[in-house]
């Protein structure tokens, strides 16, 4: 337990400040006519109201009542520190200060009650989670049982077949071109040992492909 407590400068300063403030409040209450245990109860009342207001502010920063009671408790604590620093004659305390000290318990009880029982700010409602349940299946009546029976459609007559395309006309080859092509074909057979084909004849004579094919057919 003691190992978890870290002693640093801030903790020491807080203990010193709390002890001095506690003593100043006790001295002021005793000077105002509150003797014995009553003088020791005043510092406890002031510190408890200060702590309650601070805890309220941590949960609701915009709570004006929490700020109000926090300032009242802080003024009471600081006022006691200043009053006991020599600015006030503790042997002749004024009447208004005696009235404030005497009325402080009721004021502190009212502030503590309001801070404890005041409702906190409502938390925002969480967004509804998406349902993972499967969609319900709705039974649908058989469609075939409703309405009159639909007659089958009549067969569509077959369309007449399209006429076959007419054969392409065979180009007319001049006899002179045939003789010249025969010479070229003979020369090609002598050089290569095979008949000339359409592509070769077309390339040698520089004629269209259909005309070269017609010449090759005549030379066969």
C-alpha cells in the first residue's frame, strides 16, 4: 500500500497548504466565538464543500451551480488565510464576521445537499445497432392457384429461308494475257519444278487476285 504512494514536491506542497488553511480557518472561527470542537469543525466544513464542488465540476463543466459553490468555498478558505495574516484584529472581530461564521454551517449544508442531489447531465443515447437477425420469410400463395389458366401460345410459323447468294461472275481473261501467263508459268515450273500458284502469278503480273485465280484455273 505504501509503495504505491509517490512522494513528490506537489504532494508535499498540498499537505502544507491544506494544513495552513485548516489552521487559519480554525483560528478565525475561534476568534469569532466558536470555541472547542466547533472551531475545528469549520475547516472540515469548508474543505468538504470545496471537494464536493470540484467533483461536481469534473463531471459537468457547464454546471453554474457547481461553479458558484466552488467559488464560495474558495473565498471562505482564502478569506480566512488573509484575515489571519494580520489584516484583522482577532481580539476584536467585527459583528458582520461573527454573523458570517455563525451562518456558515447552514450555508455549507445547503450547498453540499444541492451538489449531491442535483441530477447530472444526461448521457447521449447510443445509436441503435444494426439488426443481425435474418429478414422474416413471408409465405406467398401459389400463383398457379389464382386466376384462370393461361392457354399456351400458338406456334410461330417458320420464316422462309433466304435465297443463296448468286455465284460471283468469272472475270473474262484476254487471250494475250493467258499466253503471257503461260510463259511465266512455264518459266516458274522450269526453275522451281512446281506449278505456279495464284499469289505468285499475281505478284509476277501485277493483276488482281480474282483475275490471277481465273488464269491459274485455265493453265491447270
